[in-house]
C-alpha cells in the first residue's frame, strides 16, 4: 500500500519528495576555521537553507547570528520523514510562514486528533499552498466509515492550491453552505480512500472556481458522481466503485480517466453519462463488461446507429479493456467505437481468457466502423496473448484501417512461457504483414518491458499528447 501511496502522491508537483537530499551539519560544530559560507549574500544562503530537510534547516539558526533569520524568512517546505508529531507541531508553530509545501504522511491521526485540529488552524493562518495529509493508519483495521474526519478549518486555507488526502473523511460542508469560494485558489484535489458524500463533492466543485484536476483513488464514495464545473480539465478515477459517473456540465474538461474499474463477481455495471463535455479529447479505459455508456439521453447498445446525438466528435485519444473471446463484449466494443468518429489514437488492452471462441465470422461480416476506416493513425494493443480471437481482430484492422500508420503489439508477460511460445506469438503477428493491408502501416511487436507502469503525473500532465502510451 505504501508504494501505491507514493505513486498517487505523484499527482502533486514534486511527487511527494519536495525536500532535497539531506546535508549533514554535524561537522560544523567542530570547525574553527574562517566562516566563508556566512559571508555569502542572504539570497544565496536562503537558497541553500531551502534545499535542506526541515530538521537541518531549523538547526542552521544555531550556526551563527548571521544565519538566525534565514530559515524563518524562507517559505516553509516540510516533509515529516523521520519526524515525530511533536517535532512537526513545533515547526508549524515556530515558523512564521508562509507555508509552501507541507507533506504529513506518517502520523496516526486517530491518536492525534487534537494536533490535527491545531495544525489545520495554523495551515489556514500561514498561507499553505501544497498540502498532503495521509492518515498513517492500519489499512486492514480502517473501515472508511470510521476514518478520521478532517477539521473544517482545512477548507478555510484560502491560499491552498494543491490538496491530497489519504484515509480521511471529508469535512461536513453543510455549515459552510452560504460561504462562496471556499478554497478559492485550489487547482488540484486528490483523494485516496477518503470518504466524501455526493453533496460535499458538489459543494467542493461549486466553490472552487479554478479547480483543474480531480482524482479519486480506491474510493467507494460517493455512489453517484455528478461533475459540474466551469474549470475542470482533468478527472481521474482509479479503482473507484461508483454506480454512476455523470459529466453533466464541464465545458473545459479535456481528459477523463477510468483506471482499473472494480470487477465484482456479480453483473453490476457502472453507468458513464456524458451530457456536456465539448472539449473532451482523452477518454478511457472503457470496459464493455463493466461500463455502460450514455451520450446525452441515448444509452449506447449494440446495433445503435451513429447520429449527432450519439457521438462525441471531440475525442481524439480513446482506450478500452476488452475480452475478445466474449461475444457480448466484442459487440459492445464496436458499439462504443461508433460513438467516436474522429479518434486518431486507439489503445486496447486485451483481457482475453481462453474460451474457444474467436468470432471470426463477426469480424469478417462487420461493416465499416468510421473511426477505424478514416481516422485512426496509431493503435496500441496491450497485453497481447496470441489467442485466435485477438488475431481475428487484428485481421479486421488490417483490412479496414485505411489511415493507420503505426501498430504496436505489446506481448503479455505471463503468456511468454517458453522461447517457442514467444516465437509462435511473434510469427503469427508477423504473418499479418504479408496480408494485403488497406494502408501503409508500420507494425511493431514489443516485449513486455516496453509496457511501463502507469503514471498519475503523466495522466495529469495536460501537455502530454498520448497519456495512455506508458
């Protein structure tokens, strides 16, 4: 779980490592030569102090009178690595502010709720900009319904720009209803296993006029997510168990990530509703087994024909996870593809398990899909296992994709059981290059090493052209 938290904290600038490497000051006490460092200009000394861990930065005040004001005159950057809660409390109280970045991830707040309330007041009073609060609880013993509730003072940090919460219950905003623009400068909000009601989320979005990035990770609440925001540009939902995700009115939303949808043993699904997102250009991973898609008032089903009310023409990058051996999923995949006529990049992760079905007749008889025929220039097949059902899909692509320039096939690691198996998988894909393609396409079969881990930082970087190409 700690490794996951480190990845999630990458959503914030600095990746949770806002403090530079430690520089030992212990030798200074025994040095009796000329003090050349203290003769440096204040600006340079402040730069030096700002790069130290906060424990060593505070200790520089004891070196000489020349240094006493430096630590206190620099904006505070605090990471509680190797610091007990009592030391954190002293630093927050002693430093006059402003607070640039405070990362507290090693405090068990169930035993320090009084300190949490005091710190929240100090953070609000001293101009905190970047804040990470992770409740260091025993995950196995921490039902989200009993997690520590954040003090309401957190919502009074008017200077806060980036906020990441882990293992908390979000403050009750009912008492703040009449106060507009709470957290008026908040640009990024991430929540990891944090309980929040649908009402509080609605309030949070309504009162954050410049919020651009929102992330829910390992959350089971709220059940209904309705996104209304004039500023949101990127939303990421990773292992997020909701019944409905509705993009109601988000005129600036560019990216909607649905990563690792929970797969229960039942047939429960998640409804994805997209009503108003005219700038949406990146969407995925859609999973035909898990997700139902509604565009406007139209629920997308196999056989539905494209019309102005059932398509999202703005989407350019699209990603799916599909089991090619299951007829229902294959048909839904095609239905979904017809909703995105202008995509230029298509990612498909194969979830194929042996079923004995390859649906060759379905792919051979399938009429043209507009985006495949006329727009897709780059396609990536992830976790390719070499099954016949996957190969039939690739044959369909080879015969229909007239604009395809590059096809990447990334092999599944578990399927490479022997050198002979790998050779067989590669030769079958390579045989496609001998078929008469409908385009001049460069095809590459790549080892699993080329499939990097996902990155929330990359997903949240709005300048990255293809955030699914990890």
